[in-house]
C-alpha cells in the first residue's frame, strides 16, 4: 500500500496554462444535475474504471477549483478529528479563555483526558456554524429599510434598541 502524504501543502493557481474556469463551470453544472445522476458523482479513470466520488470529496474538489480559477492559492491542511482547546479556539477565532467559558456553559461538548480537555472537530465546526447563523440572524434583525420619508431620529432609536438587544443576548449566552 503506498504511503500517504499527510502534510500541509499550498497549491498555487496555474500560470498561463490551463484555465480552470471551464472545470469550475463543469462542476457547478454537474452539481445542478446531480439529482439526475442518482448515484452522485463518479471519478473516471483512463482505463474506463469508475469510482464513486463521496460528497465530501466532491465539495473539496469544487472549492479548490473555484479558488484556483479565481487566482487564489489553496492550502490543504490535514486535521485530526480530536482537537485541543487551543486548536479549537483558533478554529473559532476566539481566545482560549473565551472557549473555556463556552465549554463550561455546556455549549460545546468535550471530554477530559487527565487535566486536558479534548473536543471533537465536528462539534467545534458545528458550534462555529451555529454561531455564524446566529450572527447572520442578528445582522438581519439590524437591517432597517430607510426611505426618504422615514424619520432619521426614529431609525437611530430603532438601531440603538436593536444593539441593546444584541448586547443583552450576548451577556445571557456566553
């Protein structure tokens, strides 16, 4: 069995060579027609062999191709499925003490190994998605349509009230 290379690697967009726009368009098109495939996506070998492409691998491929086709570099960094509190805090973009408060509040499950806490990566990513959804909902609630006929003082009062509500939610949550 060939040895796998599990190190972090950064890939640069192709220079002057192949344009990935066609591949990106193909992947988007394939995704929109996926319901017709019934078996998902297939990887076709040079000898005609077909191998099912798992959804997760397809999503990675699509994201990599989209980024490269827009001239961006892509870094693939293998991660363990169990992370430390420091790693989890970095993933969430918060400080470790803030993460500890979140853990103590029971918002993310964890296990103790001796004195150390360990978190499942899927739980950290799930929390991050919940937090992003909540943030989007708060931003949507702050969106105030402003017509020329609206009273600016009333709009500012509405925004101040919404900000107070957000602050109160934040103090209650974590």
